[in-house]
C-alpha cells in the first residue's frame, strides 16, 4: 500500500525563511506555526543548551479567526428579535469553546482583536433594537461596570449577579512547559507531577490542586516542595476567627512552616483542627489531687 500526497492540498514552505516565493510558516489544525529571528535573550535553545537564533511562535490562523468571527456575526444577526440574556447565552458557548482551544498558544493579540470586533457588532445590534434612543441611553442599558471594567456587555439586575458576555481577552494563556529530563508519571515523584498536572492518582485531590495553584512552592517560606517533605493544608484565616473551609482560604505549607504560622496567627487548635506547637495545659478532673509531685485519686 503506497502513500501519495495530493498536489492541490500540499504546500512546501520553510518555517523561518521565504522559500520559492512561499511565505514562511504553515497552517495546521487552525494554528499558524512560524519561526522568527530573535536576539540572544529570547532565542530558543537545542537539547544541549546552544542558542538557535530563532523562536517558534504558534498563533490562531487568520482563517480560523475569520470563521470564528463569522459564527458570532451569524448568531448576533439571528438574535435581533430576542433579549440580551438570550444573545449572551448563545455567544458565550461559542466564545468559551474557541478560547479554550487556543488558550495554549500565543493568542493574546487575536483575543483582543476579537473583543474589539464583537464590541462594534454588538453596538449595531443595540442601535437596531432602539433606533430612537441616543448613545448614552444605549450604553447605560447594555454595558455595565463590573470589576473595574467599564465596558462589560451584561444585563442590569439589581442585587443579583448580572449575566455577562465572556471576553476573549479574559481567557488565561497557559504556556506549555516541557517535562524535565527523564521524568515519568511512574517515577514516584508525586510533588512534581501534582504541581504540573494538578492531579495524581496517589495524591489527595486537594493537595494536588493547591500544588498546581502555588506552582510547587510553600506559601509561607517560598521554597519549592521536595518529594520527602511533609505537606499540610493550612487555613489562611483560621476557622476560629471566622475563616471558611474552602479553596480560597486554603494554602499548602511545610509542616514546620505550618507550626510557625499557627503560633503567630492566633488560631486555636481545638477549633481550627490544626496542631499547635505549644501544648495546651492538661485538664485535671475534680477528684484528682497533686500529692508529693504525684497525681492521686481522692474519694469523698
């Protein structure tokens, strides 16, 4: 069985330089993969640490951006007769899926460009619904101030969480980090793989999530956790002082850092559930007495 390439779907190009009239780079699965010449401080390196003189950049392709924008335009045009809530629900599903797909590559500029295009399309949608209203009235009705952002396309619901349109630029870009050396998920290094993946079958889920959130560092001393370290979950605000039992109030510490932090934050061991470094005085029952440095039982 032979393998043949279809000439009409085959393109030979160089990823760094122009080759036979073809622009550098190529598209694959919606991405544009291209290399750029950079200085010694930004250059990539080979397996031996030698500078290559270029850096590989992967971005959403122009065709993928055009398709995504066309999908959003189609939804907005079809939703001219429905309210803002219905429009936001339909758009959020499209935006969330597209952004998650491209969240692992260099997509910041593409995300900002999509936000700008969607903004002007939504302004046209709003003016079409209220042709006799002015710009200020339309702005107050459809754009709200949320979290310091003055231009959030969201519903106005007094006393409730408004339904807001997701912004492409709010998606966190997650850069892929190469696996260290000869590391393997089966080498027993639970701290490394829990920090990298946020999960491990042999590590409790809470500790794995906190390891990934803290990037493998102790929140008290700032040092990296090692495989032989004893890890403990601490309440940032002690439960005895009103702290909640939730991820936002949890942090992962070394055992000795946990002891130091507990002595300083005023938490009570009996209420917070954590070990005190200073033991509490023993409780002596009423029918016990100290006699010649011995604790004896007395009978009445």
